[in-house]
C-alpha cells in the first residue's frame, strides 16, 4: 500500500486536498462517501457498458419461448 502525507487547504468555502500524481484518478468526477473518519473517493466512469449493465434490474417476467424454425432457402442473387 502506498501512503503519502498531503496538506488540506481552503478553496473558497470548500476544504480541498491536492492529490499527488501517484494517486491520480481517471475521469473528471468522483463519488465521495464518508465511513467513520475516512473519506473514500471512487472514480465515476461514464458510458461504460459494464456500469450500464450493472445498473439494470432483473426482469420480473421471463421472455416468451421462441419457436426454433429450420433455416429457409434463399434464391441466389
């Protein structure tokens, strides 16, 4: 685990911390949550298929069974 001291500072009415390069995150937004005295930042990855699929809730009703038809002959062009 990498550890490094960082300084807190004020930016207007907000408290901020400069994130060192070795802790840099991808993207431009993070989800922030507090657990006890820990502040946890999680990058928000937009437009990612895995995130989209994870956000979907399972269907309540199953899809209807489809009839398995034999292949059809097509005329050559």
